[in-house]
C-alpha cells in the first residue's frame, strides 16, 4: 500500500545532474514545436488544388506513381512484371465498364476509374470478345439475309475472325501509342498540360469499345436503318468517354491544336465503327440467280440441226 510520502510531488534534479549520473538517459523537451504535415498545409491553403494535381500528374499523384514504380521492379521479361497489369478484381472491371457505357458529363474517366489502378485485363478481354462477336454476328447476318433462297449454300467465313482481330487490336494499341507520343510531345511544348501514361490511354480505349459488343449482336437484325441507328448511338456513347477524357489534356494547348486533336480522335473512332459495320454486315450481295443452261444441239438425219429449248 502506498504511503503518504509516495503520493507527494517530488522535485527532480536538473537535467544536467541527471545526465551526469546516467549518460545514456534520453531527454524530451516539451518546448519543441509540433511538426505539421506538409500536405495539411497544402489542403488548408488550396482546397481546390487536389483535383488539378491529380489530373496534372503532380504532388500526391506523383508520389503514388513513384511508389507504384518501386513496386514494379521486376524485369520486363519476367512473368511477375506483366502480372501487375492484370492485378484487378471483378468489381473494378464491372465498375469501369459501367462508367464507359454510362459516362458522367463533366467527369474524367481516368480520374474516376483508372488512375488508382490501370489494368490490361479489361481491355484485353473486351477486345477479344468484340472480335468474336463481330465475326460470328457477321456470319449470322449473312446467313439470315440469304435464308430461304434455294440456290444459296451457307459457308462460314473464318477469315473474318482474323480480319476483325487485326483491326480491333491494331486500333486498341496503335492509336493509343500515337496519342501518347503526341501528348508527350505537346507536354514538352506547353506547361501545366494534363499528362496520361500509355497504360492509362490503352485502358480508356479498351473500355470505350465495350459498348460495341451488344451493338454487334443487334447488328444481326437484317435492317440497314436499324443497324446505322445503333451504330450512331454507340458511337456517341463511346466517343463521349474519349472526349471527356482527352479534352482536359489538350484544352490548355493552342485552340486549333486542341480542336484538331479531339476531332482526329473522334474521326478514327468513327472510322472503326463504320468500317466494321460496312465490311462485316453491309457487304454487297452476290448475284446468286439460277444459272442459264445452254440449249443442247441435236443433229438430224437429213443433215440439219435441231435446237431444243431447255425448260
């Protein structure tokens, strides 16, 4: 049990005397100022800067990218290096698909869905699904158009799979590569321009193609007007995702350069949709009318010939 002397306040010696008696002792001064994190000052001073920094790729986003780069330290020829690009769960993929089908006006697709964890899983399988959907739907469309004609014999066109794969994957990789190189070049010319990585651009293009999968299935309907209406509707949805994503990247540039860049993005996107519809679904019909059989010539006994009509 504590005595009364133990409960009294005790006066301690000076720190110098204590250190002389015990040199290994540590001292803490209560007069030292408390450090305030730098990011707290920045949030207090500029509350609206966080969104700009995230789009410009500065401040906290730069730290995130540096940390991500430190994690991806495996050599590029190893499986672990590419495994990080497919490190995404089903809920993230579905959320990004919904964001590409139902774009939010005024919202940046990269900032909302991609920048935290860009992936190649969704774009790869979306492109693969779109390739087979276009090829199979194109064959079925050709079959339904000529269904019921007695002289028509259905032959599957497997070459459409390779043509669709070359077209879709070339568009999903080469166009983002060219756009990324152009943005890097303009970023060296213009300060404070929004920067996107190549992986983010590929991710945006890959998810923007998802809307064409159900559209390609509906293109089986043998009505050209319905097909073109569906194509225009899908083009507006996917094109709006691209415009709202890449317009912030060029709007601080020269006005003509910015407008020309966005117009080129939309033109290439429209060429893909129109080309797929025209080649795989609206191909010109072949003339499959009944062949004309020449009339046989029968020689007569008196040296003349008799021509009989075939029925």
